[in-house]
């Protein structure tokens, strides 16, 4: 992610805010970066633990998607709200509260005994992460008064979340193999406790002396509207039909979001400044971030599931397979400024989107062997890294300097919203294709046949209670159906990326077009 400030704040610090003592500023940075590293890890750490978690909790396909993406959806929905509240009640208080919520939610998730409990704990984790992320950059600006040191500190902070998301599957695989799926959450507890204790001593308090109004109605409208639309999408994919409940949820959610946008236009101090989207370059760059990061996180999740459920890899083995993708993503982010300087921002951004799209389209044909898979993961990761960096920079560059706070809030929300919607939309497609292509397996009772068609995890559970020939038949059929679903995910994501590349090529032109 690019350097940004989350929350509707101005770029300069109020005169009333005092910097941290010089000896403590690096300790402040260490605490905040550790917390952001945890938030990034939690975005992807569960991916490799899903097969073993599914064996115990046995979620449906839609419930599994909620377990995975409710974290990022909650985080996206609450980022701006927590930023506004932090300005009012104190940013240190908000961040420390986030540490406490994150630790408690991690313990709840680790010992969850049902799907509903785990979904609720993951949502609470997202709320804690939003409390942490919303005020961290403002606290860094308070602690570091020197411009050069502040830029360096924000750069380290930026890398912390990205590194966390990249190493999440590897950490999750290592922990899951040794201590079980609940341990991927339990390891957060001592770390959260430690940074709470240290943060309480070293983080300076700061507030906005003229805080913006906190509009609770807007908060409720945005959360309820997003939840309604996502619920309808997942329910339709799970049942392969649009029943009255789906229609009501979809229409109700869409209506609430429309009301939310209209309300933001009327308010003197809106929760989210939607007028920024009137600039086509701003809105196109935000779309690039959402589509690219959504596709990237979805790739991490669904490829991890394929590697374990169909490919037969262990959790740690699946995490290791994804290392080239994460490494190439980091290289792409680091070299993005050079690529932009060489070919221009518009061409570099649209070209990287197209490269990512081509790699995704070819990926299903390369899952037959690691040697064929690695080059495509390198290409996909490199292209995605360029898009994430240049897309985020384009969002900030399209906004006027005096509106950098609002633009940064939208930029950071775009990443988290993309992560949640990517898994939700593409996961719904995978569930639908799996159910449509799962053949009727002979020898199964109607109940077992219906259960096997819900998800690969359910088919695997049924196979454990069958004889060897029947179990092999069920697992082969489920594996082929999951293959079809994974292929559909890659092709849909590829089409979305290509369409976004075309939009970027046409709409990111400046008044004096790039040569």
C-alpha cells in the first residue's frame, strides 16, 4: 500500500499536539508497525488453516466465505468511522482500545466451537484492526516532527501491513501443522498484550482540537447496506436461485447504500466525501485498487484451498508454494516508481493490470506441477505489486492537496473493501460452479449426495465414512468440481482485470496526454 493517512484529517498537525520525546519516537514506531504487521497477517493467515478448520466446524460454502471475508469487510466499513472517533476521543485511546479488542477477539476465534462463533470473532477482529489502523499515521506524525524522519517512518509503517499480508499464509501453515487451526489466532494474544503494555507507556496522546462531526446514521447506513448486498450475493450462490429473501436483502442493501451516498452529499461534514469520485481519474484509480487487491487476496485464498484439498499439500507446503507470489509482489511494489518513470503512470498501471490478468487466465492450466506454477505466480505477483502502488499513488495524486486526508481514507478503505468483495464475489462464483459441476456419485444416499455438493470439505467428510473405492470416487468427483470452480474464479478475475486495464488506459489521461 502506498503512504496514506486513514481518516478525515488534514495533512498538517494542529499546533496543540506535542511530539513524543525524542528517545521514544522509534519505540512508538515499533509498537505501531508491530500492530499493523498483525493486522496484515490476520488478513491472510486463515487461508491455509481453512481445510482443517472446516473438518471441525463443517461450515457451508457461504459460511466459509463469511469466515474469511467478514474481517476485511468489517475493517473497510469501520476505518473512516474509527478515524473520526479517534480525532474526538484521542488517538492513543483509540489505538489502545484496538489492541485490547484485537487480543480478545483473537482468543475468542481460537476457541470458537461453532461457525457462528468464529464469524462473530472474525468480525470483532476486523473492528479491532480498524481501531488500530485508523489513527496510526496521525500518531506517527505527532511522534516524528522532522519531515525526513517522518517520511522514513511512514514508509516502514506502509511496508508492515503489506509484509504481514504476504507472510500470512506461510505463518498460518507453520502454526497449523504444529498446533492446529486455532493457534493461528492464539499467537496474536501475547503479542497484542505486549504492544498494549508498551504502547500505553510510549504512545503520545493527540486529538484534533476541532474534530469533525461523527454521524452515526451514516455509519449505520453504510454497514447495513454493505452487509445486505454481500449476504444476498452469497445466499444466491449457495442455493443457485434468487428467492424472496435474497431479493429483499439485495434491494434493501442497495437502497441503503443509495441513501448513504445522498446523505453524504447533503452533509456539511460527511463521513465519507463522495464528491471526490466526480473526478474520473480518482474514481478510476480507486477502482484499480479494489479490483487488483480483491483479485490478489482471492488468488491467495482459493489457490491455497486448491493446493491442500486437490493438490494434496500440507498447510506449510501450501504456504511455501505462495512465497514466490509474495516475493514478486514486494519487488513489483518497490520497482513501481521506476516502471512509471520509464513508461508513464497510465501505461504502467494499465499494462500491469493486463499482465496480472494474463497470468491469472493461464493459472488453471499450470496447476499440474510446481515448475509450471512458479513463473505465473511471479508474473502475477509482480503485476499486482505495481498496480497496488501506482493505483494508490494515483488516488492521492488525483485529489487536491487540501483534501489529502479524505483521499487517504478512501484509498485505505479501497484496499480492505477490495479484499472483502474479491473473496465474496469470486467465492460465490466458485461455490455455484462447484455445485453445478459436482456429478451425482453412485452409491451415496440422497442426504450424503446433497451434502457432498455443498463444498469440497463436506465431500471430504463424507468420504471419511465410506469404503476406500467409494471414498476415492467421491473425492475425485469433488476434486474435478473444485477444479472447474477454481478455473471459473481465475477467468472471472482475469476478465475483471482486463476490463479495468482498458478503463485505466482510457480514463487516466491527464489534460496533456502521455506520449
